C-alpha cells in the first residue's frame, strides 16, 4: 500500500486532501500569511513595487515565448527576495505556484499573476484596515 503524498506543506506540516480544516484554521493561517507579508514588504518596499509592476505587465501585455523563462526567473527572484526563509507569506505561496515545474501550460502564468495581484490587493486592504491614524490639531 502506497503512503499518501502530501499536496503541499502548511506551517511545516504536510497537508493531505482528507484533512478537515475549520474556518478558524483557515482564518488563522490567512492572518499569519498577511503578517508575514507585511514584514516582507516593510523590509523590501522597492522589491515589492517591482514585483507588482512585473506581475501587472505580465497580466496586461503578451509575453513572448523567448522571454518566458527570463520573465519567470525574474518573477521568482523577486518572490524569493521578499520571503527568502519561507515564513508563510503570500510570496512563498506564489513562489511555489509560479515555478516552471508547477505551471503545466505557459498560458497559466498570466492567471497566476492575476491571482497574485488579487492576493496583494487583499493584503493592502488588510494593511490599511490595521492602521489607526488620527489627525491631531
């Protein structure tokens, strides 16, 4: 009998399809990912802006087949610079998803970048909600 192969690893623990995650578990993991993402963007703001620009260009403009691998390598480099230790941020999640071994069809890169941008939009909305600034006259 073959041992079950985990789909991916979450917080260092393998995740199997038969694991039942509760809503509270998912919300806790999402909050952990958002906090790790905030730490990464605070330490590397220029890299974060460059990543968003590159992902936006991939979504909006066609990528020539000759430029596919250099573009993906550049994207992966930016993602790994933002989360080099794999702390569970959005960047680590997409680093695993955008690797050429994970994308079975080249056209899926655009969809992954669109998904990355939507995750980053959700992160920025969360970050704005966390700030409580007041004007004092």
